[in-house]
DNA sequence: TATTGTTATACTCTATAACTATA
DNA sequence: TATAGTTATAGAGTATAACAATA
C-alpha cells in the first residue's frame, strides 16, 4: 500500500503543548506547508526553492562567482558546483571567463532567462495561493516581522 | 582551508529581486536563520527540531502509535522507526504493547521526561533569542499570521 | 483485505577535506 | 600563502515498495 506523505500543520485531537508557543515552530510549520505547495506547483519541473533562488540571484547579479553565490545561499561551494552543473546541462546558465582565471562569471543564457520568466510566473501564483488568507497589509506585516527574525 | 557555512539572510550589494516580495521566501529565510541558531544552541546534543518535536508529541500524547506520529510530523512511517530507535537506544522513549498487537504505544521514560525538560528549557531560550527583536504582541501577531499560511 | 511496524534501497542535500590552477 | 572551482566521500533525511504479523 502506498502512503501519501503530507504535512498537516495541526491535527485534530493531537496535543502540541509548547510547540504552539514557539515562534520557531510556527515558522517551521508554515515552511513545511509552503514547501509542499511549491513542490505540487512545480510537479514535473526540475526546480526547487533553492534552485529557483539561485536562478534569480544569477539573473539579478550577472557575473556573480560561484563562491559568492554559495555565500548568498548559505551553502558550501561544492553544493553550488552541482547546482550550476545541472543548469549548464539544461542550457540555462553559462560559466563565462572572468578577469580572475580562477573563477567564473555566472550568467543566465537566453533560454535561461525565458525559463526563469516562466518559473517566476508559476512561483508568484504559488505564493499568492499560499498567502491567499492574507490581505496586502497583512502580507507586508508578516514579511516585516519575519525580517526581524533574521540577524542583521 | 575550512569554509564555515552560514546563512546570511541579506548580503550587502546583492540584488534579491522578486525574492524580496515572496512570502514563501521570507519564511524560508527566517527558517534558515532559526535553524542555524537552533543547531548552535544544541551543539553537542543529539537533537534536531524534528526530534525535539517528536519528544514533545509523545510526552503530550502518551501511547501514540508510530503511524500516528508519522502523520503528525508529516513524514513516512519508516522515518519514525529510525527516530524512535534512536530514542529507545538512549532510553528516552519506550515502545509498550498496545491493545492492537500490530502497534506500539509510545511513551516517554522517566529519563526521557527529565531530558525533555532540559531540552525544552534550552529551546525556549533559543526561541526567545531568535525572536528578541519582537515584543509579545508582535510575537502573537507573527504566529497568527503564520497560522493563516497553513491550510486548515 | 487492510493496517502496523519493519527492512532494504535509492535519492537528494549537504559538509568536509583534499586537490589543481591560479593569484 | 591564499583563493576559486572541483572532486571524492560520508552522513543525514527522506520516500518507496515489499514483507510478516495481526486485524
């Protein structure tokens, strides 16, 4: 028998105790729900929140190096190699020579820009869906509060 | 050379474009920062947010089955086996016979209850640290807004 | 027939450390 | 000496599918 995996943030009859009082758990809960909708939205497409972010960062910071991208995403440099390898194979990102011959300048290809435009559209729709219970003011407020959780 | 991995939610001089407008990315950002502080807080202890949650759920829902726990945590049943195996080895959780001989009743041991009390204390301090920039009203508001992101 | 716990397996993500070529 | 990208490797987390025992 198959078991469909699904995160239900609050299950009837289950006592969550302290978890209900922790800001951290509230964020985690939301994140799991959001991730699930993202995955369902992008079903079939080989894209994850992580990979989507890296495309956006490369698009808006053309010529960025892999090490810098790793820093922005908060992962090890070796992880970026795999990500860029994947996008390069698909023809979405190219590694261009930079002034420093140790490093590359990452750039979106034309195909990459076209694909990202489609991804952005889908992600925006996903984002509106998951935040549909909030009005514009609440969304802004939520983002502002979340920003305060990130050390400056 | 070692490269210390660290997530910086916003890096000077980097253009984030649409990521700055997505509720989903705001949540993800916060989650990464929070996780980092959690890991630093619990350094040395063999505990993760996931494992901490399962201890809390077992404590407050004594006799819960593994399948039910999997459902609460939104992971596969096989994942729960590994988690409970680990806690059983440490003597924090025990599998007791239940009415249905196919399933176990999960219970915290005395040692488990003592250990969880310590974990709770540490997690609460961690949670207050990561949300130190918010006053009580803001925390409540944030949790309320986040709750609206989780499908009912 | 269906469900519970379990196992085997595979896949993804990730960090670490060592390597190379450049600086 | 230090840095950028790369590789090899290992560990964690996870899902899937099949199995035995039980319902």
